[in-house]
C-alpha cells in the first residue's frame, strides 16, 4: 500500500476525537469520515473538514466507504461488538476501543468474524506503550526478578458528577458495563500482559458514593492466584474526592521489588533488585485530559502508527484481539466472583 491509509471514526466524544486527531497528525493516514448521532455543530469537530454521517449505516452505504481502509470504533462500550461485526461484514479493517465487548461470547464472535472475512482487528491497549510498562515487560521476560511472589494493583480515581452527567451513557449497565470495563480495563490488560492469566478469584464490590447515579459498583477488592505462579490483588475505586489519586503496580519477587506509581502508572517509584541497575527511561505521556477529569496515558498515536504499519505490511499488530478478549474474560470472571460474595 503506497497511498495514505484511509480512516473513519465512529463516535465523536472525547476518545473519538482523540482518534481523529492522531489520524489527522499522521502523515501516512487520512481521516475521510466521522460518524456520530449528535448534530455535527455540537461536537467540537470543526477542524476536520470531512464528510459527516449520523449513523454507521449511512457511512457504509455511502461512496466514501468504497475507498475506506479502517474504521475506528469509539462509541459507548455496549455498541462495540455489534458495530465491529457490522464493519467486518462490510469487509473493513477495524480498531476497537476498550473493551472489545461486554462479555466473552460477543468478543469471540468479533474475532471469529474478523478471521472469516480476513480483516485486521486492532484492540486499543495504549498503556502498553508507556515507558515504565515497556521496561517492566523487559524485566519480567529477562528473568531479572526471578520468581514472582506477589503483585498488587491499586487504581484509585475520581469520577463524580462532572463525569456522570444526566442522560449520559456512562454509568448504565447496558452501555457502560461496569467500572472495571470503562475505567480500569487498561490496568487489567497490563497485569495480564506482564504476568499472565489468573485463577481462584475472590472479589467484593460496593457502591459507596454513586448510589442512584450508576447501575453498578464504584469500588472493589479482588484477590487471585496467577496461573504462572504467585498471587495478586486488585483494589479499585472511583470514589476518590476531587481528582485521581493513583494507579500503581507493586511487584514482590525472588530477587527484589518494583513499584510503578503516580496517577497514571507513569513513574517508577521503587526499584530495588539484586545485582541490577535500572536504566534511565524516557518520559511518559501525561494522562488524557478530558476537562474536569483525566484518564489513561495519551498514547493513541502509537495505536494509529501501528495500524498504518500493519496496513503497509511493515509490522505485526502489537495489541492483538485475543488479548483484548482475555481482558473481557478476566473482568467477566471477576464480576461473577463478586456476585457470589
């Protein structure tokens, strides 16, 4: 492929506009269409002078679709699987924001369809590109820490009335799915990427400060064993007052201990490992800024770069769909365990 890779973005909210901007900035990519069911003038997308459609059907049945290479799905969570299947049926490569689906069965259907029509399926897992995470992956794979004993993940964020606004999909069981799906799936992905699958899950959830606002929990404790050895815990909450507190990963292992912390798991706070000197890491991108609140690291440009490289047959997919499926599977099992408490 010698020409620019042509993209359309479905969903023009905060994340969708982030996708559009990263496509817009990439010299080998071209944004050719935007889709949203809200009026164009209300979305803040004036800088993108491209055709605008009010539904995915309108896009797929338009002349624009004929030359379209990739569709990025950045709509509410509950639409991801259905829209992914629709795009794949139209023989388009797709980029699906997290989570790929709200249950394992739907995620498997999307993967099967992509294989059946021979199209690429990219899952968005941008936190993998953060320098501390990349470094930790190398440390684990090189055996620097030896046997892993304990892993603790803490995710303490603020999500209040500035986020859960009236008549918004956030907080609904059908379209949001749950706190682990919308807020913390990236950190579950990091955990799986670094340490593998989990088993013997025990979980306890509660809704402390969002009763009558959201359909599910805002906080939880989760304990488990890693299939590869060692035990772990995930502690999370969106009830933090005013602003995010931390997103941290602490590892206790045979040869030492490491903690990656900060609001967005963006800095190495502790590295005490036998016979090992930590290298100097490049700076981490800040969290995505969505006005009154912040999210995971602003690494979407890496996603678009990888999509372009794959489409031009220069690289393999760095965040494959099977791993996206596994994140959905783990979250589904955590919620199933919580219901038994």
